[in-house]
């Protein structure tokens, strides 16, 4: 039952937002009593914390599986983007922003874990791209990996990018395009354009 609660809570939090969903909502969705949820999670804060860890572990596993395939670094970035967008349901309710606003004590430690994962992933991607000739040699890898993290976090802020004006898929697409055009060699840009032409629906 604990796993079912986590999965259902994850789905609802991502779809409706951490602040909007109540314990009653989750209980109704599962067809159980709220008391049953409290048997496993004594407070909503503890459920939110457990849900975040569950989501983090699932996403990290998915990203690791993509990276293990050692594909072209440009293709790898697009596959990771697609995986996270599908799993996070386009983040219509801006759960990332809500988590930081309403549950900062929970958000802070998970943000450090997320930063470490992104740093490792992007650094490896940059180094492989340089080696394969898709990215320019001499680019400041550590700096770019951090800028990438800040950019990915920044586009999730609805105050800066109102969802009624900017869809998450388009924001992600524009950010990734911006990132790659800043670091690609002519070979990389050619690969990027060929990939985009042959994968029109790869978004």
C-alpha cells in the first residue's frame, strides 16, 4: 500500500501541484481512508518528502539507463529531455516551483542531489562531445555544466515564464537548442540539424 500511495501522490502532485493536493484528495483517488495514508506517512510533509525521493530515484535511474547506451552526445541530450518531460507530465502545475515555495526545507537537500546528478551527466556529455568533435574544444566544461543547471531550473519559474505564454515543451526545446548552438562545432551543428529533420516528433 505504501508504494501505491507514493505512485498516486507523485502523479497528483505533478499534475496539480504540491500545494493544491490534500491528503483527502489522495485518499479519495485511491479509494481508501485518510487514516490509512497516515499509517504510512504521519504528515503531508513526510509524504511530500518521500514522494520527492521516489521521483528522484526513478528519474535518476531513467537517466542512467539512457547514458549507459553511450549514444551520440547530442542524441543523448534529446533522449534525456524526452524522458524527463514524459515522466514529469510537462510540469503543468509547476511542481518544482511549488516545492521550493511551500516546502523549502524539503527542497534544499533534494536540490543538492539534483545538482550533483546534472553536473555528472552534463560534464560527461560535454567531455564526450569534445572528444567526438561535436562540441568545441577548450570550452569551460565546469562553467557550462553549472550554467546548464541554472538554466534548466530557471525556465521552471512561472513568474519568469508564465505558463499561459510559454509551454514547458517549447521552453525545453528552446533551451536545449540555445545550449547546443553555444557549444557545437560545425560537425555538431550538422548532426543537430540532421537529427531534428529526421526526428520531427522527437519532442
